[in-house]
C-alpha cells in the first residue's frame, strides 16, 4: 500500500507541472506574461568627510562603470567603490 501512495503522489506532481514551472492544461502551455519593472542601481559612500554623492543608474553595466569613475565620485571612497565593484561581479577590472 505504501508504494501505491508514493506512486500517486509522484504521478500528480508529474502531471501537474510542465516545463520550467509552467502549468499544463489540456496539453497546452499556459503563459502569464507580466511587464518587467525597470531596475535601478544606486550607491553612496561617505569616507573621512568625503562623499561620492548619491549615484543612480538604470543598468547594471552603467553602475559598474560609474563605480570606476573617480571624477563622477568626487575622487572619493576608491577602496569602497572597488570592493563593491568586485563583490557585485562587475565585468572587467576596476581602474580609477
């Protein structure tokens, strides 16, 4: 009897879920598409009375480039900016 219960549960899971978590109904894949929300990237560093100011970007790559830009960041917080660049796995190398 234990095998029947396990088989029933596995059969239900297999039948209920389609590829990539999409649900299957009448052998047709039902999609729900929602508009993507724009992403925003923002940082500010304050070190020893110096501030980068609030820096805002609309893409990850622009934020990574912004971290490297010393003039944009008021020549401030280079070590902190490099640390965030590295931890965020920005492409390329940090050079100021």
